[in-house]
C-alpha cells in the first residue's frame, strides 16, 4: 500500500484528491495539510511514501517544503501540483527534489499513475512539458561549443552523449536505438551520470543540462 499525504491550501482540492486516491486499495491517505509547514511537520509524524504537494501555499510554499522533505525525509517522495502547467515554481520544485509534476487539471487516472511512478523513485514529468518549462524558465549560460571537453564533471564522452539525449527528451529505448547499445547499458550509464552530477533523478539531470549549457532552449526532440 502506498501511503499518501495531500498538501493544498484549498480544502475542496484536498478533499477531491483524497476522494480520487482513497477508494483505491493500493493507496492510503494518511493526512492532509493546508500549507507547506504543516506538510513537513505532518510528514515527520506519519512518514508518507508520497506527498502530493501544491507548490503555491501560504506560510511555507511547496518549493521550500519540498526542499525540507528532500533534506530530512529522503524516503518520502514529492509529486508537485500547480494550477498552471507553465510555472517557474515547477522548475524550482523539481530542482528542490520533487520527483514529478502534474497540472491540477489532470484526470484521476493520470494522478494515480503519477503517484505510482513517483513511489517507485522514477521521475513523473512529461518530457515535452519539462522541455517547455526549461525553455521558459532556465537561462542557459553562454558557453563555447567545446565546453563539454573541458568540463570538470569527469563524464566520459559516452555519458555526455547520453546526458544530452536525455535532456532533449529521449527515453531509454530511444537512446539505446540511437547509440546502438542495449537499454540496460543505457540505464547503467544513467546511474553513473546521476552520481557524477550529484542529482537524484532524470528531471534534475535535465535541469542540470540546461543550466550547464550542454543543451539550449529549443533543442528538444519535439
């Protein structure tokens, strides 16, 4: 059973989310919080597997709450919610440690699927949406095209190529096909990339690629 805490400043939204997840025997709604500070405090008490977190709340917003949970309760994974799909707070939440993001107008089926994905430790962000967000809210620094060869990250040429392909929206199978290697080899490389970059998941790796200048806005696969 996946233990879920719901954090949103609107009681009606909290109730609606609870009514979607609660009847499913796979989930147990273990608490509701009206702001980020309460979400952090309640998470420390009940230790949920997943926090469904509105990123714009009073007292403590969802970004700061996510950062605090990632630091103090790394086993608790955050799925960020926003009224708007194009929101700079979403990038901030992913950077802070959220495992995924959904706009609030998603279907119940999409919410349930995202909670499941986040619970497994995978990133639940649509690649195209992530690319749009980063294009809008992450400023790519001006770097020469040869910067990758001089980067101190100690990534191998193969790891750099896989990192770049990840950042342009390719999935593991697409990367494997493009580089003519197995999916398991791609996964092994990605694990190494995460370790060298100091990131936790695919979303953070993609953000790092944009911030570092490895890829630029508009370079996604479309």
